[in-house]
């Protein structure tokens, strides 16, 4: 279950990374960093 949550968080973070290139928003950047950290921790640990 943790791997599934981690994979979903990584996919969302990658999608938000594309959003960042279209509209440069600070909140988007914070969410990207948070989801990448959560996804990495759940998927790899």
C-alpha cells in the first residue's frame, strides 16, 4: 500500500512540475517538493 501511495504522489508531483513551467507560483513549488519527498519516502523505504 505504501508503494502505491508513493507512486501516486510521485506522479502527481511530476504533473505539478509541468504546471510550474506554465504558471510560476510559489505554492505549486512547495507542493511539488512536499509530494516528491513523501513519494520518495513511501516508494523507496
